[in-house]
C-alpha cells in the first residue's frame, strides 16, 4: 500500500510538471518539414513557405506571402512575411494547446513600423487577442509583455522582441493566428513560437492523482501499513 501511494505521488507530480516539460518551440530548424517534405531544409536559401511542421504542430500561411528564411531568425533560420498588407500564419495540432510566447522582428530602418495581432481560438470562441506595434527597436503592446532581444539574424538590422502574456497562457486553444501588418517597405519576422499541449487536462489529472494518493496514504497509515518497511 505504501509503495502504491508513492507511485501515485510520483505519477501525479510528473503530470503536474508536464505542461512545462512538454513545451514545444517551433524554431524552423531540424527536425522539421518544409512544404510537406520528408525532412527540413539545411540549404542556405530563402524559399516560399506553404507549410512548416515541427513537434506535432503545423504552421500554415493563410494571408499574404511567407518565406522560410535561412538567413533571418532569433537565431536563424526563421520565417519572414511580405510587406504592405496583413500577413497571417495559422498554427494548429491535433488537440488543444496553450500559447506561451513568440519572437517577432522588424527592420530597424527609419519610418518603418509593423502592427501585430496574436489571436487564440478554442473552436468558434476567441479566447484572447494580443495586439501591439513594433517600430525599429521600440515596442508598444496593449496587454502583455514585449521583451527586447536586440538585433539578430544575419545582419540587415532585424530587431526581435519576445511577445507573451501570462494571463492568456492559461487558455486552452485549438488554433493560433499570428497576423503582421508591415508598412510599405517593411517586413515581418517570426521565430520561436512556444506552445504547450493540453495543459488543463494534464493538470486536472495530476490533481486527481494527488488526491487519490493522499487518501490511499491516510488509509494505509490508519491501518498501520504505512509504517511497515
């Protein structure tokens, strides 16, 4: 009985820590799949991106034009958008997940800016919308955190920020849309999309196992079994 209690506690603790341990970072590196290919690309080129698959998630452009960019990222490679109009990529997997953070970048050229919107949906319900503006090395955000990473990539003056919101990371979502709207002559850059699968269900299961282990331990202790070796 004592061994059973310890086993339950171990399983519960593992599940309680699972959301952090199972976080996936989509960083456009190997292993991954570009445009449905069997493996990711390692050639030093920029290619049109119709999809990117990594860690059980698929990134699909749904508006504008997007490239797999071997030369730009935080660090490279990463993905880059077209210019002048709204550019959107959609992220999904086979189940629910939560959003932790994403790195967004812009050129530091003068008078070039970009607005962004990060929308999390659970089915037909919108759970959150993180919005803000990047202007060179400056970032404004309505709700959440915009942490400067500085210049990165392969030169060309791309300045990166990590966008996150602790409150929105608690939502379980089925789809994530990242929309960048650069001004004419500006480009958007996306890298390091951090996601966690099914955090709510894992935490509930872990809590249930902790309760069961506690009841089992109390029962064993009352009967004197917990003191046996």
